[in-house]
C-alpha cells in the first residue's frame, strides 16, 4: 500500500514528496511549505478546467457520431460536413496573421537540423544511450547494419573485406560533405596534406584529428595510427565521428508503462539524474560489469592555443503525458486522483529548474529554457490550457515567463484542422510541431467511427487526408515563423534493422521541409545525420508552397465501393490482432512500454502505444460495421496469441497468452477491441492502466 502524507490538504506519495522536497526544492532554495500551498491553489484552478476540456471532447464526439448515424446509407457530403463541424465549434476561425515570438531557444532546436531520438524515461540505460547519442561512429554504423551496400560481415572476428567497404563509404561521405579543393579523400596518404574546397568548413582540431562543419553539423576525422583500423589505413584514419542526435525526447508517455507512484518516482528520478548530470547505470556485458554515465564535452582547438568545447550530449526535451489520465500518486482535497499531465508539468519543470539555475554538472539548455513536449491535445482550447498551466507552473517555481517551452504534437484531428490557432495559443513558447501517422490515424478512425468501414491500414497511407496532413503541418509551421526558431518534425522510422531502406526513404522528410525526424536508435541517428549533410533543410523550407485548404484534410478514409475478399479481411484482421497482442502482453505483464516487437512477418518494429491505438480502433470499426464478426475476432486473437507466444519463446520473463486467456494481458487485448468504440478518443490508456494495476497488485 502506498504511504501517503498530507501537504497543504493534498495527499501525496511520501517517496515523491521526499524527492521533490529534498532533491529539488531545497537545493533550489525554495520555501517548501509555500510551494505546497501554491500547488494546492494551482490544482484547485486547473484540475476542474482539465475535466471540463475532457467533457468537451465527449460532447463533440457525440455530436459527430449522431451526424454520421443520421446519414447512414447516404453519400458523404463534404460541404455539409464542413459546415456542421464549424457550427458545433470543432472547426474554429483562423487567427489573423501572426509570427511566433519564442525567445531563448537553443540552436539545436532553432537553427540546426538533425535527427531526434525518443526514449522511454523509465529505462536508465536507454536514456543514457540516447543522451550520449550526440556523437556517433560512422564506421560502426555502416559495419553493423544493412545501410552499407556490401556483403554482410562474416562471423568470427573482424571482416577485412567489409571493413574496406566501410572505409570506402566513409571517404565518399567526406567527399560529399567536406570536399577537397583537388582530388578525393580516398587519395590522401600518411602525410594527410589537404585543402578543402571551402576552407570555412574547418572548425579546428581535437587531440585526435581535424573537426569540420557542414550544414551546421560537425564531423570529426579521427587520426590514430596505433588503432587497428588506423594502422592499416594509408592516411591513418581510424574513424569518422559525426554529430548525430541533436535532440532527444525523454518520454513519460506512449513509450512507457507508468501507472502509479512507483512508476512515476522512477521517471522523475531518472529525469533528475539527467538534469543533474549524475545518472548512471551498471549492467553485465560479455562477462564484465560496465557502468554507463553521461558523456563529457568534446574539446577542440582553434589555432595553437584557443580552446573551445562542443557539448557531448543531446539537448533534452521531456514529454509529459496528455490531459486524459489521472494518477493515484497524488490525491486532491476532494479525494480525486491528480490529472497526470498537471503532475508531470510540475515535477519535470521543478527538476529542470535545477538546470536553469545552474545546479547541473553539465547543463542542458545553454539558453535557460525548459523543453516540454505536450502530446494528444485536441484543438486550440486545450493548447491555451497548457499555455496557462505553464504560466502557473512558472509562477509556482519563480521562473521568468516563457522559460518553459512547449512542443505541440499534431497527432489529433481537431489539432490538425485548427493547427494555426493551436500554434497561436502557445505562440510565445512553442519550439516544436510534428506529425505522427499512427496516433493521428487512430483519431481519424475514432472521430468518424460511425461514418462507415475504414480502408485497410496500408491503403490509408495513400489517402488524401494523410497527404494533406503531412504537407499542411509543415506549411502552417513555416507560415507562422517556426523556421529558425523551432523544430518542424516528422515521425518515427520503426524498423531498426532495416537501415538500408531508411537511408533510401527517410531523406524524404527533409525534402518535405522537416528540420528533424525521429529515429529508433543511436545508430539510426548517426546514419540519418548523413541526410542532413546531403540536404540543406532551411534552404528547402524557403521553396515550399503556402498552406492548402481543409477539404482534403477533412476527407474520411472510408472504404466506399471496396469489396474485400475473405482472404483480404482475414489478413488485415490477423495483422491487427498480432500487433495488438505482441505489444499488450509486454505492456501488461512486464511493464514494457516500448520495445522491438516482431510483426506478423517476424520483422522487428519499435512499437509504442500509438501502434496499439490504430490497431484496436481499426478492428473496432470493422466490428461496428459488420466487416468482421465477434467470432472472427476471437478466432484471430487465439491464433495470433500462439504466434506471439512463439515469437517470445526466448524471453525467460515472458508469460504465454495461450492457456492464460483469463489473464490480464489477454483480457486487456479483448477489451481494447470490444470496448474500443466507447474509449475516449479511442485511447488505450484507460484500459491498459486498469489491467496493469491489476497485474501489479498480483
């Protein structure tokens, strides 16, 4: 049973209270009693407002459901639909022309373009790996993945042939990014005499070799003639180190399973370790105990004596949860659980204030800012609520106005349709917008659940609304001044083992105008960084068209006139059920919110809760409209449970689904499908949290 203590009429888990009071407020010199009384006043104001916003979502959804139900069997009327959405307040008027006014933004966000990692905050080892992914070995990235167009390494030690191919590819990269005035990097010998075509690309040199810059990103050529690679290289080049993950999002939301005070304590403790710079993690590897800590800065010289440094770490955001869920870690004066998004805002901002006021070993923001990504907001009213909340948190912590910056995830339909107004609501603190196919499609399905059966998921990727969504997000961001002040991002490459395919496809995100995009690993960040050397995103942004209208965005991906075969229906159902079970079983039974989950074809994909939302909503939609029956779904779940069990046979902690159909994991999976129509906005959190809490209770 959680040990709760009372502070200013609020019941809080004693461990969380101790963490905040002893490790944060006291070092900051804040009056602890005054803090708790101010927090109580903040909660009395914002908790009811939070509930009202959630009620507004349900009212709008009920009106949309009724509109579609009344028109069952009739052709969709886009003009009437748009007028209806305007009438009920789902669509709001466009704001007058404006430019964002965000200030004190670090260059990694404002003026540099590069990869972004998202990492579960509960896993200290992964968190450290991501924070340290600011720099990565290009040789390692090519040698260990399929990104290199060469035969894979032979087993049994270093493969000389593959190594030679890696070195040749590295020289090609240098020729492209920092070309010589004459000849090729491949021609240099041990004297290493060269002149760059553009001498301004020379930044200086480290104690290992020269440091260059291209498109704002740094490249370090490592000269080490004693190194196993360097001593066989005619120029003595042992590696090429590239600046990789400029920014990382430490995630409290979709990639974690955090349902109670114990989980939140771990999340906040890990964030505290990142901010103070003392997070460490020991683990066994190759029969040895290794300890991972945060990387130090990179020191370099300009001329004979001028010493400079570059950060050794990714600039860190923290993603709070959305407005929907509450958490039992804190109970309000009326006995209700605290809105978890408010709790996250207070705790992560308080911890980050240690950075703002200079208490960290390394420092995160050099501009005195706190970076919070806020997901799953529905429309400008909810963005205004977040802006007001951050104002109040700044006052609570005695921070200057707009110290807390916000990233708005464009992953809900009402936000996409009103994106300019959403940006306007946070215009003086916004530093990030992005797109995400999975959550956005989940909301697309749920919003129009009663309009009819939806296209298959694969077909949706070619639908008009999705093309409009991706293009409008960038265009609206640029129209309101985000270029040079904020990030415009694109979504995750989910297949960490398919780096060759990523290198072909993901450059499209840059060409669409995104100055950052999500990658699934530090290695992927190193490889994706090459795209930012090949393309100048900020130049591309100047060439992109103005925002398009709403008509395409509001088109509904209905399967009108499509007659699927029984085999096609079964294939889609099995795909959804397998993905759903493969994710749920780890979330419920092991508390794993993000991992490489084998898909139905045994391809490992980095999955988080967004995958679950789209799969469960898609099955629920087909059930509602009779495309599949309850019996078909149950049969598919049973067969896919056996497949998921086989895929996890090597995991000693895995609890099989087959034979445990009454257990929490299989029960949660069924509930997500059969209760999917009634879930708020199609979210999976209410059911997942309930079943995970039951599992933890034993």
